[in-house]
C-alpha cells in the first residue's frame, strides 16, 4: 500500500473537514422592486359606461289644447286640468288671479311656469283661455307648435312652416281659421279669425300667443 506523505495528508484532511462544515450558499432573494405587479384585468380597468342622456318629450301647443309627445291624453286649457298639466310637466305652477285690464276683470286663474303662462276662466270653461309662451322650453320640455315652431325659430322657419303675415312685420300667424259668429276688426264685415300669433324681434320668434284673434278689442 502506498503511503500519503504526512505534509500532504494533513492539509488534505483539514480541507475536507472545513468543506464539511461550510454552510450552503444562501438562496437569492427578490426585492419588492423586482417583484412583478399583477396585471389588472380588462374588467377591472375599463371605465363604467356613461349613461345616455335623454331629452324630455316636447309639449305641443295648438289652438284647442296641448299634448306631450308620447302622452296618453290632450291637456285642455281649462281650470280643472291643473293636476294634468302639473303631472305632464312634472312641475307645479304658481297660481294667481288675472289682472284687471282697462277696468275689465277677466275672472280668470293664471298658472305660471318659467317660460309658460296659462290663463283659464274661473267658470271651468275653455272659452277665453289664453296661452303665452316666452321660452323655448318649459320645465325641461321643448315647447313648440305642430309645425315645429317655437321661441328661437326664425322668420324663414315659420314661413316655410306655413305662417302668413300678421298686423305688421313683428307678427306672423299660424293655423289661421274662421271663428263663426264673430266679426273681424281688421277686415270689417268679414267673419273673425283665430290663429297662433308669433311675435318677432328682427327675424327671431320671441313669444307665442294662442289662441289669438282679430275680433277682440282687449
């Protein structure tokens, strides 16, 4: 048997013993900065869809009554219809008595919404009712005639819709019709007429009156 020289054997034994006592190398750690963040899902990052805005139904005024587009029944120009009007417009009007004009008491009740005034006889009838429109919307509802004419429409719009000349350049008339049993003050000897009166400033409609006529002196 071959012997290992003492000077070689001692260092060799020492090296073996040291290697046996050396701890294993540490496991590498990953810092927070190196840790990848979870990728958010599309459902978590997508913004909520904005609601689609809807406009209120238009209020259509005629010589005889009014309707809200899509509504179930006409709105009469009568004192007993206050609740129907308030419900259709989703807004309560202020209420007052009509003013005395030139010593004449019209005996009417006046309902007012911003942009709309409705005067109705106290006896419950519709005869003598009057609608005055001074804005393009009332309680959020666009307000216009059956031809689509409202406050803000132009003279050209109204004429294209069938309006005719009124008493001067500041008025146009829509839906002109005879009023049997009356006599015109503008056309002596002829039957009076009712109509929707469009009042203009320049070439823009600024107010609407109905039913207007050419046989009343008040």
